[in-house]
C-alpha cells in the first residue's frame, strides 16, 4: 500500500473531504486518484465520508488511514461519525433525515475570509443550516460568483481556494449579517464535538446534542415549507 510522502496535521475543525484534498494537492496527486486508491468509489454513496456508520467505518477507513498515515479515530473525528453516524442503529430515522436534508454530500459552503486566513475547509461548512460565519459576521458563499457553480467539497485539482473557472474564493465579496444571525452557526459550533469549548449557557438549546438540534430544525423547516 502506497503512503503519501508529505503528511499534514489536520486542523481541529477541518472536514475530512477537505483534508484529503489538501493532502493530495500537497503531494502533487489528484484528490480523485486518492479516493480511488482508498477504494472509495466516487460515483457511489460510500464516497460520502459523512455517511460513515458502525458497519461501514472499517470498510471505508482501513485503506484510507494507511495511505494518509493517520489512525482511523482521527479520521472519524473529521467526519460526522461521532455526532451522527454512530447513532444510526437506534436513531435511524433522525440520522437518515439529517443525512438527506442536513449535510452536504458533495458540495460545501465557504467563508472567503476564513479561507484567506487559513486555507482549509471547515467541517461545519458542510452543514446546510450553517449559513453564516460567526467569526467574520458574514454569509457563507454557496456558489462561485464568476461561473455560478456550487463549491465542491472534494475533487479540487490544484487548489482548495480556487474554483475550476480560476476564480479565487478568497477574493469574493462577502455580505455582512447582523450579529443575531450568526447565533445559530455559533450554536452548531458549540454542539459539534470537534469544536466545542464546553461553555455553559442558560439557553436550553446548548444542552441538546447536534443531531437533535439539526433534526428539530429540519422538521420545522419542512413543516413550514409545506404550508407556504
Ligand atoms: Zn469566516
Ligand atoms: Zn467558478
């Protein structure tokens, strides 16, 4: 089994798709080839590394951890396994709803300002409802402003900060939002095991687990949409 020559330490809040892409680029390899080498067929559902469950984790991560030279638990932390996938057995309805409606499989949103500060993809940008950056008080970017394509969370060929059309996402103009609008993203950060600072709050929403929060929000969003 080939191992990558250059290894990089993952950031605490980095997405697994983004990490694989960052490593591939650093090693002068194609991210797509890395997925194929790890036996993660990109055309099938198993390529969605957010959908890892107890049954699929060893299948998905054995080769990948050897190639990336990282232990499987470190890779699982970068996916949503600890927050979602491992609960599939006894919360299957909730987890399936969240996987379908709450987490991007192949695309992501980004904060151009975060990306400019450090060029790696944040895991929580893959959560649908994570629409603002709490740090910069701006809306996340959903599509490339030049070619209007959605931003992919893997498969980038040369750069994590550049669209296939050549536009640098870090040059995108951001739209500021009111501080209150970033509260929900902040809550997601707080409930996410990889980024939590374990602060205590009087707000009962902070006592929820991430999967419960996302399920409640998806449930109400879909209910409201039905009556509109
Ligand atoms: Zn930001
Ligand atoms: Zn573009």
